């Protein structure tokens, strides 16, 4: 039995198989419509995340399976003080697979260690959010046809943004990737990431202004400055509007550049960019469902 | 110079950084063992200037070498039998340490689930970096 805690749990070959399956689901949804009949997915969300939870639920329903779960810790036995280890033992009796989001880092790993069903980390604090990374990779691979030979700009909160850290770690396994980190001084990518890039001789640049690097980019990954990652309200207010991508800033970009965003956005991408053919963030949401469908099938070892 | 008698069977931990012997005494849980222990602080050392030494009269198997290696793998462990050094144990950094240090990340699951063991995993042997098994926070405690 396998779990998914970290995007690096899968080798690049395994990821290729997963993405091939996701692309096949995209092309032939009817073929998979009953693949999970009689199977149940438990979505255990200890902190609210409507989009990720609904993406998982939509994935399971599209496979003909059923879903149960909770959307908030206050509606669960955690409010009565039950441990994650105990909760997962109970959930294992109710469902065939579990997607868990928890504000505490490492909670899904604790659950996996006690679980008799596959556990998917659906986000644990500022630590990992592997299905977002799989979504990002599938989007890039599907729309660009490859996962190598890119200059990728990552913009916004690169300090606390777990999706950014996970994506960097996932992309360094592919050839000829160059990173450009675009952030204010306070939200720079952590040292351990730049140290890792130096060790692997992977080129990177750190810039403050988005305009300084736009023409070089094949991909632009925008992020939101998340209030919940700050201990201090003042810092959040000061930094939240640092980057706003608008039509004018898109002007010097390559004609086939893709703009990605893990969503939800607040105001960091102006709505006027939505109609630009390079805006791929809503397609990304759809790929998120396909990749979760492929993941559920893979972890449940269901062949179609 | 202070003289401490030799031991017949047990071990001598030599080249402990000066002032660290008491912390090692506690981490090895020597306070819980019913055996003779000599703690020598600030002994003269050609190599280190000053050093601490611990002499313990007990079976070598009672010593948790992993914990000791994590604390300081430069410590020399001399195994004593019949009053003589019969072996020198080499300390290697353990792959994993359990319940020696606590994760200080307030966002880590160990901060709310008290019964969980605090496990740190060696992620970079060269730089001697340990990370929490759950949240991957770097261990910032060195002894």
C-alpha cells in the first residue's frame, strides 16, 4: 500500500505514468466513469480549503465512487481532542482512501503510519501540498508537451509559499531548468533551496521587479501572499500588494509563455489577464481534477 | 592535578568539549543507572586545551552510542575491561534519533499530539543536518 506525502514520493518514471493516465482520463472520461464504483473517499479537512476538497470530491465522483468526510476541524472529533492517529484508524473502517488536510505539519504522515488505507496529503500547514505540485506538473506537461528546457519565474511569496518550494524540488529532477525568483526582500526563497540549487549546479537568479525578467520566461508561476502564514498582521498588509500582474506587464512576455497560479487569487493577477491565451490558471484547476483521479486510481491499484 | 582512580570494567568518554559532561550525563540517562560515575570537568588537554571526561563503571551495552554520536561524534569512547582499554569505539552519526531533542516548530504536529515520539532524521551527513521526520524543520539544537 502506498501513500502520497511528498511530490518526490514518486519517481519521474512513476510521474510520467501518472500523467499519461491523467491525459487518458482527459481524453476518455467515459472509460473511467465507473472505475471506482463501490469505493469511498474520505476527505478529512482539519482546516477549510473548499477548492482542494471539492477537487478531490469531484475526482472521486467522476470515477463513480462516493465521498464522505468533514470540512472543518470544529465539525470533527478533533474538536473533542481526538488524535490524528485515532481518527485515521476510525476512518480506515469507513473508507477505502483518505485525503487529509491539516494545519499542523506532518499530520498526514502520522495518519499514514497508522492507517490501513492509502492516505493522500492534501496540504499540511506550510509544509507540503503534493497534489498541487502534481497539478502544476501535469498542466505544464500537457500544455507545453515537456517538463524540461524551461526558464520559470516564480513570483510573490517565495518564503512561506509551500507550493513554490514543492514545485522547485519537483522541477530540479528535470533537465535544463532555470529559475528566476521574483520577490520582495522579506519573502525571498529560503536559503536551503538556493543552497540545494547551487549544489546541483542549477542556474537561478533573484530579482525584485517582475518587469526585469518577463521576456526571458517560458513559465510564470504567480502566488498569493497568504495571510494565514504570517504571525504579524502588519507584515501581511505591507507585502500583500507587492506584485500585481496586469496586461501591461504581460506585454513584453513571450507569446507562448504560460501564467500559472495555485489559486485562489486575491488581486495579484488582474482580471484583465484572464482572457489572455497565456493565462493557464483556470485550465490548471481542471488538470487538478484529472491528476487527482489518476492518483486515486493509482493508489487504489485500480486498472481500467 | 586531581586524581580519579581507574575503573575495572566500563567505559571512559574522553575528549568531551569542556563543560558538556553534565549534559551528556543526563542524555545518556546515567542518573538512572545504579553505577559509579566520575565526572571530570575542565581537565587539561593537549588537543583541546580543556576537556571533560566521564568514567562510568557499567556494561558498555548499556550506553546509547547513537545519542552520544548525535551529541558529539568527536568524543572518544574507550571500553575498559580488567582495568585496561580493550577497544575504542568509533562514533558515527545516527541515521535517526528518537526522543533526544524536541521539534521547536510551533506548526509541527508534535506540538499538539503529545504522545508522538520526537524523531529527527539525518538528511545531510556532510553538514550534519538533522530534520524533524514530520515537518522537516532543521534541528537547531547542538550540544
